[in-house]
C-alpha cells in the first residue's frame, strides 16, 4: 500500500527554503507512530533537510538522479524503481517533497493529511490539491494550545474504488 503523509497550510503550502512551515509536536508524534517500522520514500532535498539524517526504525529510501551516498538510506532513480523494491504487504509512506508528492498522488492508496489552520507569510513548496478521487474516512480536530501555535486537523483519505 502506498500512502502519503504531509502537513499542509490552508493554501496547501508545505515548506519554505527546504524547511517545514510548522512545528507541531502532536503531528510529529503522529508521523513517528505511523511511519515507524515501515518504509519511507523521500526526495534528495527532503533527506538533506533531516537534522540527523536517516530516520531511525524505518527503511529510508531517497530518490535522486545521481544516487550519491545517503548514509543510512537506499537510493533509487525513480519512485517506480523504489516501489519495485518494496514488499507488497508493507505500507510505504511518501514523506516529501513537493515534486514527489505530485508524482505519488495518482498512484497512492491513502493520504494522511494534517491541515494547519493558517496561511503562512512565505512558502515556496506546495502540496497538490486533494481532488474528488479521495474520500475522507476519518477526522480529528485540535485547537491551538501552549505547544501548538495553530489549530490543526488530522485527516485520513482513502482513494475511492
């Protein structure tokens, strides 16, 4: 199963200058809980943005045309090649960036989306629109609090059959 996991602003912004727009501890905890023990696929720039390199307790796959050495990660030239190396029983998560999200949207089965109730002042990376091929199957809303500057909603979408 191919899943996409992403946090987006109300205008579908996801990043600025190769950094996440928001620091939401509960979203990061959810990301870790969902992806631990599974395969994660990311673009080169997303891998380079990780503060400590490859994420622990996950099979890390990086997509890059040059396939330079990515410590703790496997490298593939395309999403299709990376997916061909995955066990069909595993849930594989695409974790960014923008161009990889756009490539994965037509073939993904599931979308884990965190919608942040904000429009950032600056953004240079955006998530593609969630179209009618997706059906919302779960939603959990959260208010802003002392650890979260913005209200946010966890959403789960499944591709319509």
